[in-house]
């Protein structure tokens, strides 16, 4: 009995001390405005939880920006988090990478303890090692301009049309655009010198594996009590063991690729070839004093980010269901412009406008997190150190201060390029030292895919009954549900395709 009373007393003292400590910490942020909390211990959890259920999580922040300004605080339980979409503040966050660091618990770094992309990948890493790798890999991607890419990507699209897309459509006339895009873009690393472990002719296999992995990763962040109320979470949890084994197998294949490439590199003289991504990854990691494990991390990262283009095409085609006049105008241009070389891509002006607007409405990277080490004045407020910052491209791109009718899909806003003076008001590929290295690869690849499809097929939306396509905005990266599904009607061997050509 006395032991039980003692345990209760000690627990009560600890709980009281912990609560007071959190309260004192939170008081340091009282000068920063923000929406009222539900309670001190729950913070804004109940509000954001309800918004998640309505797929309006980030829309909640859009409304808060209009009410409390471009920099405000909200609470994750008792802990204050600074949220900002103020351009000058974002510039500071992206430029001062030593003070605003990546958080250590990014979900794509490991899967239930099994390493995926690790701590030093060229995308998610930090510190001096990352800076060295970033500098070297920037040189590689600077060489991947339109002139360099087109002669490699155009034949790839033609080959995929004959060997993959036509057979795929013949088997499944109603096609999931995201799945089809995943198959296509999973072949891209091969033309950049990072051959698919299964061979570049089997891109759908690596794509399937990446999709499974991306479905299971978020389960690590789901409250165990909520898993039992979600069929998707239960299915992902069921695949946990097989997915971990799959990651192990993929990493083993990556090590084999590295060993073979190192043997090849031993016979080279001078700089790496401009089109050998794996050789450059090996060189970058060697320069940073890292091991082949980190090279494998980068290989895994490359395959994961290739799915971003698939999501972007999928998101675009979701919007096209509601804006058929935009889709028809884009298709007319794609069929009218004959792609004969890299310069001909510049003629796809309306297609680029549609892509830019799709990236504005739903950038693949919806939001991000940084950890502030030392105190800073940002957004007009003195912010104490040792706190979390969050920002959101989704919210930034819906700020009425910079965008007219921001919730409307209107490609015409990009008729004369990005309409705002400050580059930090439109950043689907981020900005500064952490800007997307492969943004040129992404834009060229997406244009070529859209052209290939439009010149060979008529597409009609075919949503699944009871499950309309939607873009899920609850995670840091956008997700697609319910397709989008389209019916593919072949144009080849018809008068229509002859007229197109």
C-alpha cells in the first residue's frame, strides 16, 4: 500500500514538474500571435484533427494566414511551433542552413528501424558532408539542360510507348494515371546513368516497389489507436514485414551496382562522364568522407523522388476533370507541336502554363519543417532558439496577398511567366541551397510524357463510383486517392493520328 502511494506521489510530482516546465517554455512565445488553443495540453490538435478528416488540414493554415498574418504560432500539444509563409522569412530559412536545420526524425530516413535514405542523403541530409555532396551534385545536374536531356528522354518515351504503354493500355483500357506515370518515370534514372536494378526495361517493377514503400512509410507516424479505424493503415501495417524485406533487398542491389561501377571507374581518366549519375554519386560521397552505405542512401532517394513527377501528373489530371476546357486546349497544342528537337519543347507554351499552375495549386512537397538552433528575428518577431519552424508551399501559393483568386485553376496567370516579383512567393521546387536539383529533368520529362500520351490517345475521365479522385494534403508530400482513372482510346492507326502528324 505504501509503495503504491509512493509511486502515485512521485508520478504526481513528475507530472506537475513536466507541466510547469512546458508552460514556462510556451510563455516565451506569447508575444507571437496565433489562433486560440483548445486547451494547454491539447494545443490545436482537435482543430487540426477535424480538418484532416475533411482533407482540409492545410486549408486550415490558409485561413489562419489571412487572420493572424504570414508568421504566427500554433501548438502541437503543449509545444509552440512557428509557421511562416512570409517571403523574407522563407529566404532566411532556406539560406541559413546552419541555423535552420533539417529535423532528425524524417519518416523517409528509415522504416521501422530499417534504413532507407539515412542521415546524409543529397536530398534530406545536413551538415558539412551534405554541403560537399550538394556542391558536386549541383555540377552534374547543371549539365542536365534541355539540349542534353532531349536526345535521351525522347527516344525513351518512344520506346516506352511501344514496349510498355501500348501493352498496358491494351490490358487496362481504364488506366490509373498515377500508376502509369510511375511506370514511365521509374525508367528515367536509367537514362541518367543509374540503371534500374531490374534493368531499365522493367521500370514498372521498381515503380511498384516504391509505391508500396511510400504507402507504408506514413504508418510510422499514425497513432496506434487510429490504425484500427483506418483500413488503409491496417493494410499498410500488414505489409510492414514484406516492405522492410523489400528495402533490404533494394539496398543489397544498390551495393552490387556500386561495386560494379567502382570497377568501371578504376579504368577512367579525368572527370566522370556527364551522363553517369551513379559515378557522380560515388564521387560526391567519397569527397565527403562517407561510405558506400551513403551512396545506397542516395540511390534510394533518387528512386523515391522520381515518384514526385508521377504524383504531379496525377494531380494535374485530377484538375483536368474539373477544367475540361483547359485540358482540351493543352491537348490541341500537344498534338499541333511536332517535337523534332530540344528547341521544339519551347513551343509548348500553354502546356508549360498548365504544369506551372498545377505545381502552384498542389506542389508535391506540400510543407516542410526546420529546427531553429539559435534565437533569430524573423517575420518581425524575436523567436527563441530551440524550436520548430514549419512552412508550406501549398499555403504560400494560396495567399491572396500574392495570388488573385488563388483557389481557381487558371493557367493564364503564367502567360508572361511567374507573375510575382519576389521569387519566394512561388517555389514548387523550393529555393536556395535546398532547391530541387532535378527541376529541369522534371519539367522536360513531364512535357514529353504529356506529348506522348496526347499524340497517341484520347482520354476520358472514368472515376470509380463512390470514390472520386482526390489529392490528400495531410502529409508533407501529396498523395492521390481514387486514381485518377481515365479511359484511353487509341489514336494510332487512325485518321486522327495522321492528322496530328
